C-alpha cells in the first residue's frame, strides 16, 4: 500500500514537472480551492508525516493538474546536481518544494513571479518539512539537506538557489 502511494505521488510530480498539457484542464482555480491548497501546503511543512499528509499531497498534486492558472516551476537541480543525490531524498521533501512554491504563488498573486522567488519559497518550505521529519525520525538525516539548512541559517540560501536554478530558467512555465 505504501509503495502504491509513492508511485502515485511520483507520477503526479513527474506530470507536474513536465507540464502535461493533455491532462491539465483549462479551468481557473477558485478562491476556496486556493485557500485549501495554501492551508494544506502549510500543514505539510509543519507535519509532513501526519495522519492526513498522504491525502493532502494527493489532493494538491491532482488539483495542480486540474487548474490552468497556477503553474509551479520545478527545478530538480536545486536539490543536488546529480541524480543519486536527489534519489536519496525523501519523497515528502521533494513534493514539498512544489507545494511551498505553489503557496508562494497563491500568497503573491499580484507580484510578477521571478522563478528564483518560487524556487526559493519551495526550498524553504521543503527545509521546514525536513526539520519536522527529523523531529520524529532523526535517522532520516541527509547531509545534503543539512548543508542547505546551514546555507539558509547563514543567509546564503537565496544565492545558492539563484545560482543552481539558472539551468532551469526557460525549461518550465
């Protein structure tokens, strides 16, 4: 059952990352849906392993595929230059990048979104989720994520995100 959930989540993330237009409905999100999405994204940052976390991630992934007015860019390079590094990260942390980036877009509807701002918000939310995971599962520690936490704490995260996401500019909506 757990592996099925991971597969569904992974497929939804791949669909979001590649911008599957044939699956995406052409309807805008509603204010009520945006409020729910924002609430769920913040809950997942605080309790990524909570009892309702899997359902929240599923709802967010499917909803983002349904709506036409929220396009969340995805840049896997922000989580390490090589695929093995990214593969060692928890799916909850990977998914949170998209959901926290989406939350930033919802909270800043009138602001012209620079990709770096969305990526930075996504990473910051993912790091909050990572720290929440460590509270419950200290063995889930990741040297790479610990390095990003150190960059955040030293005020260097924005520069890191800007540099590492340069290769993603123009790849995604």
